[in-house]
């Protein structure tokens, strides 16, 4: 008889941390389960308790100690009434996911996770008058049929402005593509013989509602990239009146020289075709100032 009492005491001591946990008691009450149910599934409840304790003093994803960042193990019942484990986003992860919901509206994107958080609304603090004037031009383009060809010295904030614009359009349910031209051309060259990949990438830039071609003129130039890649994209967007934005370290007249290939017949004509389509698609705007890098 004494042995039974001792065993019972050990059992009660084992479950005591669970029976004293308000979160677990609330779960049992919510789902109308008794202590026997708790004992039957004690291992599940201990694991759940351990997960919850890790989150107790957490102040953000930067402090997360869960195996999957921002994911919390939960207990719930499936359709058959069996207790199962599941993972859900914590409050910090949900907030983070909310900030990136618009990412699904990007058809093609070279933007980093942090760049997807750049907000058009937070760009005017402590800025020069010239910067604010360009900012206003960018805002005006939202209601216009044309995009903007934004040129200026490296580091003055051209790309940053356009990323803010791109996120704005994506947040407003437009299909958007944002490519950094040197990277885009490099990727196509590496997959030169993969016609499906090339067509998919080009179609994204042809058919997206809004396209941003960042750092145009800085890509490795060849007749192939100019005439078989860039020109068809610009031609399609011009003919279908699709809004297109550009950033460049070159003014238009300087960009012309970038697209002229020496010792190539009719090279200047081909380069002029690129420029004419840019002028048809976008308003020319210069951003001056000191480098922010």
C-alpha cells in the first residue's frame, strides 16, 4: 500500500509543472478536457510548455530562440479529434509578414529582404529641396501614363527612390518587376542556351504592369543584349503603353554612347532606337547631390 502511495506521489510531482501552468489549464478548460487527458498527452504538453517559455521574455525576431524563427509550436485538434502539433507565426513574425505581403506582386525582383521594407512615405525627412522636387516628380508619375528616367551621379539616391516607388505599386496590387540591369544581363548570359529561362525573364519585364530597370547602361554590353534582350522589352512596353522607370548614372546623350559598339555597322542607329523608346516611355529627371554611400 505504501508503494502505491509513493508511486502516486511521484506521478503527481511529475505533472505538477503542467497542472500549475495557467496556459495549459486554460487549454484544458477551453477544449473541455480533464486531468486524465493531460496525463495521457503529457509529453506533448511538456514540449508545448517549453516552446511557450522560450517566448516569454522575447522582444522581437532578433531575440527568437525557436528552431524556426518566429514560429511557435501549438497544440490543436484535427478533424478526427486527435491532438496534434502545429506551427504558427508569433506576433512579431505576423507583423514582419504583414510588411512583406506585397512581395507576392513582384513577378521578377532583385530586391533584398530589407529593400522590400523601404517605404515611399518615409523618404522626405531631412532632405534637400532638390531631392524633394524629384520626389514630387516621382509621385506625379503615379497618375501619369509615363514613368521616369532618373539619372545622376552614383550614390545620390536614385535606386532608393525607385525601390520606394516599386513597393508602393506592389502594395497597391500592381504586378511589378524590379531588375538591376548588370545582374539581369549577367543572369541571361549565364543561361544563354536556356531559351525557356530567357523567355520567362523577358516576359516578366514585358508584361508586368510596372517595370523598373535599375542602373541601365552599366550592364555588360553586346549587340545581343542590346538588340535581342533590351530592345524587344522596351518595344513591347512602348507599344502597349506600360509604365516603365529607369535609373542611370548617365544622362541620355551619354547613354547613347554606352550603347554604340565600335566597329559595328549601324551601331549608332541601334543605340538611337533604344533611346527613342526610353524617351517615349519616361519623363527625364535629374537627381543631383552628394553621394549617400
